[in-house]
């Protein structure tokens, strides 16, 4: 079992999203590694997560 599988199976309500490539700065539009599609997906997922977190308060 990989660490990814272990994480998903052990964290209640956890999600694991893997983005293509090996670059971690794909959401920074000022850099060559910028990937607009992945950045938009990341933004949507973060806002969804924050909305869920805020609803639990």
C-alpha cells in the first residue's frame, strides 16, 4: 500500500488530488510552469474545502 492509499483510507472525509507533472508552482501565473486548467481546478477545490470547513463551525 502506498502512502497515498494509506492517507486516503485513514483520513475521514479525506480527498487526495494529484496534478500532472512534477512542478509544484503550477498555480502561479507569473512562472513558466503555470497551468491554467490545473490552477482553476485547484482554486475550485480549495474554495470548496474552505466552504466545508466554514460550515462545520
